C-alpha cells in the first residue's frame, strides 16, 4: 500500500493551497470562532502550524459579560449556544492574545463584532497595525446579540466601510436566518469582501416543559453541529451560484466526507466548529486524508474540486 507521504503517490503531488481574495492559505482547513478559544488552549492537542488558519473567539470594542446562564444546551445531533460574545474587548485581545497568536505558523483571522457600523470600522482600523493579523472576519450574524445584519444594503455598506478603513482582507460571516442567502452574498461581494463565510448558527431554543421555562438564559440560541449541515450545504451552494467571491463553508463539518461535500457544493475552504468540542483533533485528521480524497476525484489541487456538483438531469421513462 502506498502512503500519502510516498513521493510516488498521486496524493503526494496534491496542491492544498487556496486563495481567498487577498488572503493566501496553505490549506483549506480552518477552525471556527468560538470553538477553539484563543488557540493557546488547544496547543497540547493540535499541531497548530498544520492548520490553514485559526479564527479566535470573536472580540468586541468594549468588554462584554455575555448572556445569562444557561449558555449551552446539548441537542439531538448538535448544541445550542447563547454565549453572547463574552470577551474582554479588543484592547485586551491585542495586548494579551495577539503576541501568542502572531508567533503561530498559520494564518490568523480575527473575528470582530460591533453594535454599529462605526464600531466595526474602528476595530478594523485598530487592527491594521497589529502584527500577526492576516485577515478580519466580520461577525455580522451572531443570533445571540442585538445588532445582527440581515439587510443586504446594510451588509454592503458595512463591508465596504471596513475594507476602506483597514488594510486586511475582509471576510463577511453571514447568517442563514434571512429570507435570501444569495442576496446577502451578493451584497457582501458588492461591498468588496475577499471571502464569505457561510453559515453562522441557526436560531433555535430548548424548553423544560415541566417548569414551563426555557433552558437558555437568553431564551433563543444558535444551533450548531451536524444537525445544521444540510442547511449549510444549501446556503453554500446557493451563494456559490450567485457570486464569484470565494466561500468558506461552516456547519456540521466533522470528517473528510463532510468537507468534500462542501467543496463540491462551492466552498473553497471550510471552518470546523462544534466538532472541536468533542473531537479536537478532527482538523488534522481531515488534513491527513484530504490529499488522497482529491487524488481519488482525479484532481491535482483543491480548486479542481470546488463547485463541481453535477445536478441530476430529469429523465422521462416510458412504460411499455
């Protein structure tokens, strides 16, 4: 049996690098915001240098205490979370976390969230001179806090303003909780986004019927994990049909097959989220298997797979 590390193996010649607008990645496997801490917490479990990129926990301009407990609830094939963007603010992030993150041999995509467009722009500008920041992901879609962007016009203006106010590649993280995902993707593209992340969590809730009370302190939370994978695949596919901007697929990705499905649907890269809680080495396991899967598909690079879904043709059959 020939291994991927054998120079004669087809998998050994696979090019895993991807280009997301102005952002270059060594490979298409990233870890999602809110599921990987600030990376330091995971260093004993994962070889961080192998990852295509790390998206640390979302930061805000000022410290946030987050939502009241309970903040997480396990559900069938997933989990509900209502953290509420609990963090110490951008100044503390730059001072305490970026010195460590900047020393990692992988791309660092800083996730930011603001209550207003001005806050987003100010944070993007503040990060412009911080060493180690490779890109900024605009968390415009968190379902657990007020201020989520669900209007295409507002989305376009926000992306454009952040791009003009900073120097880093801009990734717009969009919500599935809208009437039209393609319209939001088109708006992000029009605003100049280098890439589009799809999807953030889906709104949901859990109830203790005996006490007639919601289990989450904020009542409504964000559903993530395998349960939302079909929704995420649909959103990625629809957005890929509507825009040319590279897409980062998120939602229920736990193994190689999941990732390959997102690539075929139109994603150029993926972010692993909830799986990090119960299988923190999933990212490197997928990376180990990815070259062989691409070679098996008859391709030589990640881009050869992206958006190659073949739609079934309707056929008429005649009964004789």
